[in-house]
C-alpha cells in the first residue's frame, strides 16, 4: 500500500517534468493550551522557486517552517523535503537532511565572541570531522578558503577576523547568509530575514538572496511582513491565516490590495 | 490651581495597591518565632562583652610579642609558601578541568540523559556541601599526611564550586546560536563546543579565577590538619611560642593572597 503511494508520487513528478523540492500534505500541529496552529496545510514547491509566505502575527508561519525541518514535531501529515520523508527520518539522516537546508532567522543567531570566519565555518558542521569545525583555527585549509569564498559572495571578506558580536545588523545577517551558503544548500528558508534591518539594507539583503539563489540554483522560501518584498522577490506566493493556507499561486496574479485581505 | 496629577492627565485610581502589605497572622507568628530563636542563639554563641574586654590586653601582648617579625627561617617559610601555592594552583586547575566536563552533564539542555543530569548534580552538590577541612581530614586518613591530601581536597572543593557555576553559566546562554547550529545538522557535542562554550566563556573565566583565589585561601589552613603547606609551619610556630616567626608566616600569607587577588583582577579586566 505504502509502496504504491510512493510510486504515484514519483510518477506525478515525471509528468510535470520538474523536481519537487518541498511537498507538504495535510500538515497539522497544535500546541497544548494554544489550540490549532496549523490546520490541514498542503502545498508543494518546485526546484528553483522563490516563494514568499505572508500572514498575520501568530498565523503559524514560523511553526510551518520549523515543522518542515522537524524542529517542531508535526501532529499529522506528510512532508517530503528534497525527496526525503521528513516525518519518518531517524536522527542521523535527519541531521544530514537539515545540513542541506539553510535556515535564516530574523535574528542572525551568530555565536558571539567567535570570529566571523569561525561562524561561517560552522556552516560545514555536518560534513564530518567534529572539532575541526569548532573554530577557524582548527579547520583544514580548503574549508577556510571556502568560507572566505562564501564571505566574498555576501561582500564581507574584509570582516573575516572581526568578532561576530561587533557587527551591524545588516552585516550580521550577511554573515548568517554566508554561513548558510557554506552548507552548500539546495534550499534556503528565511524567517523574516530583513525584519530588523532598515529599508535600504533590507532591500540589499533581499537582492543578495535573490541573486544567490539564481546563481547557485537554490530553492527559496521566505517569510515576510513586507508586502512589497513579498511581491518583488518571489515568483510564487502563499498566505496563511489562522493556521490555514489562504492563498497559493503565482505572484504575478496578485496585487497589494488582494494581500491586505488576509490580515483582516 | 490644578494639581500636577490633573495637569498630566493622570486619573485618581481608587484601587492602588498598598505600599506595604501587613503580614498574615500565620506569617507574623513565623517572624516572631524567628526573632525568638535569634535571641536564644545570641546566648548560645558565647557572645560576651566582658570576655572581649578582658581579652584585649592578651591580644595586645600577643601583637607585642610578634613584633618585630623574625626572618631567620625565611628560607623554609618561602619553600612552604611555594608548596602551598603550587598545591592550590594544581588542585584548582585540575578541579576546573574536571568541573567543565561534569558541568556539561549537569546542565539540563546539554546532558545526554536525565539520569546523568541528576547524578552529576548530586556529585557536585555533595562535593560542595562537605567543608574543605572535613575532606582534608578524610584524605589525610586515606592517603597519608602531606601535600597530596591537600591537593585532593582542593580538587574536590573546586569541583563543588566550579561545577555548579559552570553548569549555571551554560544554562543561561542565549539559545539562538544553539538552535541555528541544530538546524545546520550539528551534533550535541558540536553545539556545546562551538556555541555554548564560547558564549559562556567570560563566566567560566570569572568563576575559575574565584576558584583559584578560594583555593589559595583554603590551602593555607589545610596544613592545620596535616594536609601539607604553610599551615603546619604556622601551627608549630604558635605551639612553640615562636610568635615572631608566626608573624612572618602571617605576613607572607597576606602577601600571597593579595598577590593572587591582584592577578585575578588584572586577568578579569583584560578578558571581560
Ligand atoms: N513552542 C511553542 N509552544 C506553544 N505555543 C507556541 C510555540 N511556538 C509557537 N506557538 C504559538 O503558535 C502560534 C503561531 O506561532 P508562529 O510563531 O508560528 O506564528 P508566526 O506566523 O510566525 O507569527 P509572527 O508573524 O509573529 O512571527 C502562536 O500563537 C504562538 O504563541
Ligand atoms: Mg514568526
């Protein structure tokens, strides 16, 4: 029975001729005392898509992202990420899968007191070798070179030796992106990546994202409260309201006015 | 004239809380019991103005007999001081290293298993709750008189102190970076070593410096029960009524403790 459903899934891939990078079906999650947070959410994202996810505060966007990496355990539903069945993975294949997905938070979450270079090198944490990823000083030469390469892609190679807690917000977020690139990700998820940045730097960081995902051929899913960003930087758009997926379609079909409704 | 409250548009709230709450009858009774016990303890503590006054001339005479300090045995005193300091330094350092590993197991988020968490917590609490002189007596009885018993005592004492503060420091660090590394696919060990430890480092350094200061102070008295160091010299000098030599020893203890504290202040200001 199970085998058969898997075959059909692969078949539908073949028919569309495109690879599905994230498929979520009937996903549900509730927290004790908070009621239903995600209610029967289903969607899929194709390889190379840039998807904006919008929705009011508390509508379940962050929880949805976290379920996709099983940082939060879903109650029900199926999630297939990069072809892997997330919900049934054991610990070590789950870690391997997580390492292929870059996750960027609103707060950059860099390790303070360590250098920028050490923080970027942390991105290769799951490629083995334990302690050689703890500090830049222990890392093999090629890893250090790769890390500088990632810093060049975000335009900050000159800050490699600065301490992570002495950077501006925009610089920190760029370093977090460099750390995600160090993972050689196939997918980047970003949860309000520019919410704490000023409008100019915010646009720069979003431009950086969009250029990177094009050149590196990465699938991109980002959460934003900025409707302009959501419309500019995506080709697909999804909107959540009270744990339910309300909109899911091509970005070009929506206007700002349509989107205001979901906050009502 | 309008009052300032009216001018600033503040309403007159009727149900402001009282400035002070009167204790309930039950609490009042407990306070009363506490005060009674304290008064009873005053008599139990042997506090006595008369004895203090009568003791003053004796103290004065003792101080008189201690001056001027006698420096003829300075060589052996210096050697004993060096030994005391070495015992403190080595004991504290080994204790700090062991504490670090125990503290990882004794911090809730990093511990691999609840059983390990509770047992390491218990070990650390046990090391802390038995006083150092008691440990010293036990070690003298088991490994014999001398510096080794003192070093063991300081190791155990340091574990009781640093184990607790290291674990607390690790539990208090910001969880954001930890979570970020978790999403990268890092193992718990990787996360502890590359996110938790760097963030808790200032706190580790601070506690370690306090542990060294504490070890120096306790290494001075451990000799009194035969666990090596300068304490035994002091005891002998006092027992033989060599008060001038005793004065030299007390002075050198004072200098050592001050020197270690100054060193620790300097490191702390560099590091923070
Ligand atoms: N670990 C948790 N335990 C209990 N409740 C939680 C937990 N995480 C999230 N919630 C609740 O789930 C709801 C949805 O939270 P979520 O963070 O997913 O919303 P969001 O759409 O990301 O909102 P925002 O736009 O403010 O970031 C909130 O009501 C929140 O309080
Ligand atoms: Mg959120």
